[in-house]
C-alpha cells in the first residue's frame, strides 16, 4: 500500500482503483474521483446494501484538495432509482437534527439547579425555545411524534418532560411538590450539574 501511494503521488501511476475501505485510509488528493456504485453485497443478509452517505462523502472528498489542485471532479455512477437521491444529496443540504431528547435529563437537571426551570410548565416552555422544538415541527417522524397538530406537539412535549422529571425524581436529583407541578433541586442533582455527571 505504501509503495502504491508513493508511486501515485509521484504520478508514476496515473489511475488508482481501490475499495471503499481503502478510500478511508488513503490520505492524498486526486483530481478526479469516480465512485462506481454506491452499494455493496452483504453476505450475512444476502442482499445489496447502500454505502453510508459518510463513506460516499469521504470518497468524494479526495477530489481536488485546495493545497494541491484548483478544482476537483467527483463522479457517482448509480442505478436510475438512486439518481434522484444523490442529486438531492449533492445540491441540497441534509437537515441537522437535534439530539436534545437523548440528553434531556442532563439539561433539565442543570436548568432546575440554576433556577431557570422551577415547574413542569417552565420545562415545557424551555423546550419551545430550543432547536429541538424547531426540528420537531419540521420533521416530527424523526423524533417519533405521530400527531403533528398543535395539540399533538404540546402533548408530546408534556410527555417528554413528564418522563424526564419522573426519571430525575427517581434518581434523587430533583424533588417534585405534592401537587406534582413545582420542581426543586436536591443535593445529588446539584452535584451532577456542577460536575457535568450523567
């Protein structure tokens, strides 16, 4: 592999054909990258599987490195049904989704400890100011939200807060009053927030 890389960099070899795995390990530029197909055969499942988009991007990224070339060309050869996907993929950015739901316990605990959130309603209001809330309205299916009406979104947020508050209460991080509405931090919650513990 080292000898082939050296010969390619010296331009003794003008064309280099490699597997997708090798494309991850090869760290030098090319003017033209041709990706011949975006699927591979998976023997375990006995079918063809698409390469992850990150792999395709990695291979395309070898074309035209700024310090070596003024421009680069990447060509993707795909079956007709995938053509639309890759055109959209190349010319329209994929949305960035929020990962707040997976980290909600930590953020809620920190906000309760800081005093920003002192009730379940405050917690729901807090969520409406997040990027998660914006993406929830744009892509509800991604977050497992089935009812995208205003009431459906409100119920979804309330359920999310209720589940997180219950978990934090059982973990001994917060205290919920008798009415089940007011939230107060406990010592364990303060320590977790202060030291960024999960």
